[in-house]
C-alpha cells in the first residue's frame, strides 16, 4: 500500500476528508521522523516506533 492508498483508506474508515487526512498523516510523518532522528541507536528507534504503533492499536 502506498501513501496515496493509505490516505484514501484512512479517510474512508474515519469519515475525514482526504485533504484533512493528508495533512494529519503528513504532520505525523514529520513528528515521527524528527523523533527517530533523535534516537541514539537502532534499538531506541525501534522502541519509539513500537510505542507509537502500540498507542494506535489500543485506540
């Protein structure tokens, strides 16, 4: 699934417009990228990704 397909699917599932969904996912990508770039090592980066995915899974 590419980014465009992901945005369309999330918009469909959530009832949010594609434009708004794209803004949110772009912002999320920026925040996640910034957090990962501050990771000291690979394990720390994976820990951050796991925490984010765990957070969304439990919502």
